[in-house]
């Protein structure tokens, strides 16, 4: 949802800064977990009043269960854990409905009375939960906690929603990149395993003067009888004849 110029001065410049910062997070973070942590910290700092502090969590649903994957502070994580314990709250409602949920005054909130009373005891005055649209049946949300009642202005909410919209796009990109990195690592591992097996088969062929099929059968029999993975048996064969058992492949960097 775009930020109205009459609500937030210099809206276009602020939006450009948010988009630029989110792009930097994708480029600068090492993995998805690192990205989530930086996203939580940036979310909290984005709306924090001068000299004030907000606490933010990133929550995702995995296997139909909500999990806090990152927090800007340890206190923020406690707030989410309380919500899971009580079974519902603004964050879960935001993910369920796909709509922003704003609890302006925790002390007078009646939708989740037990949860509201619990977080109020921790000094929380207001809560803003913004859904993040992911792919498929996945869902996530930003949960921002303020110690002040009425802690978020209409401009703050509009800015948080814009941030949530851009974060969703960035998050989808980061998750896809993570999948590609995992696929690359899996492929490299598979290729190295295949290389080790092929070398070990060659060693067995030379030692036993047998065919490739017979050498492979020997390797598999050793794997089954020892209950050891085939690639580990192959590595042992290579190590027995080579002073440098490290495998090098054509795609090594």
C-alpha cells in the first residue's frame, strides 16, 4: 500500500531508501537466517521514534506451526512465544487473514484478553502485525511491539505496510536464492560422491584385475556388510592407496 504524501513527508525518498536497503540485505547476508535477523533489526529501527525503541520479530508458519525465525531483541521473542502459548493473537491473526492487525492499546484490547494481559505485564503498550505474502501456502508476518499505547500513527502503519509489501518480495527472492544455493551444494556433494566411487572402482579393478561391474559389486558388498554409505567405503579405498585422499573435481572453485 503506497504511503500518501500528505501522511508522510518525502514519501518517495523514504520508499526508495527502504527498497535499496532491502536489496542490500539480500546481497550482503550470508544465508536465509542471517537475512531474517537483519530484517528484524531493520524493521524495528525503521519505525522507532527519536530516542525510542521498538521490538520486532519475523514469524513464519512451518508445517502448520508458527515459528519465530528472527528477533531484533530477546524481549521481542518472548512476546511471540507468549502468543503461541495462548494460541492466538495479532501476529497469528495477521497471517491468517492477510491483513494488518493493530492493537492500539494493549490494556483495553478485548480480542485476546489473556495474551494482552500477559504482554502488558512485560511493558508492551501497543502491537502492530503486518502480514508478508509468500508463495504457495507459506505465510509470515512482521510483529512490532511498542512500550507506548497508541504507539503507531497512521503514517507509521502505512509505512510499515509498504515495508511489509517490499519485504515480501525481497523475502521470496532470498528464499529462492537459498534454494538455489542448497541445490548447488547438493549437486556438488553428489558429484564428489560419484567421483569418489568411480575412482574407488578403478582401484578395485586394478587390484583384482576384474571388470567394472565386478568392482562395483565388491564395493556395494562392502558397503552393505559394514552398514556404511557407499561413498564412505569408496573414500576408504582411495585413502588406502593415495597419500592425498582429497578429491578435486572440474567444478571446484
